[in-house]
C-alpha cells in the first residue's frame, strides 16, 4: 500500500531490526500501528503518517487525540443538525395544527 510501510521499510527508517518493529507494534508502542494474528503468522499495518510521527518524537501529532477531537466535533455537528430537524418538524406540526383549527 502506498500509504503504509512494510515492516522492513519501518525497520530501516527507525534504524532497528524488523523484529524490534514487530515487538513495538505488538506492545502498542507506536500509536496508529496495529498487528493481527492470522493463523500462525502475524500481519502488521504501519500507516506512513503514524510511523513518521513516531519517528519525529515529541513534536509529532498525537493521532489518537486527533481522532477523539474529530469524533467529538462530528458528534456535535450531528446533534446540532438533529436539533434543527426537530425544531423544523415541531414548527411544521404547529403550523398544520393552527391551519386545522381555522
């Protein structure tokens, strides 16, 4: 995948062995990277952005924090839209009731 690194590419960038990369990912030491066991073998997902930020160190973006902020903002937008729809429905229902009375 062009948006992710192989374990070998990650090891080269980090200046360590492929086994060290695997161990760090399994231990959740690299935010945004993941591993999954498929039968006897392991598969690793190493997004370029996640590894690049990890390599940068303390100046890197906290991907998980960004995800949380986006989730909260998205939830707020959805709630606002839902509230507006409810207000519109109430207004329409009120107008229909007024029309029915006259």
